[in-house]
C-alpha cells in the first residue's frame, strides 16, 4: 500500500495543483490546500487499489 500511496499521492497532488492554477487560484495558500487535499485523498485510493491487487 505504501508504494501505491507514494505514486497516488504525487499524482493527486499534481492534479489538484494544476486544477487550482487553472481556476486562477495562484496564491500560496490555495496551492498548499490543493496539495493537501490530494495527499489526503490518496490514502483511501491507495488502500482500495492495494486491496484489489491482493485479492
């Protein structure tokens, strides 16, 4: 799960940051919040993917 988490968190944080910048939220706070949301969202995603892989 931790290996999947490292990949998922990076991807989801990047998606969140790009989405925030696309919407015109260019402040540091908005970018950090988007990255934090991606980091937290990666926890259940990686757990679900790991469970699907292990059967």
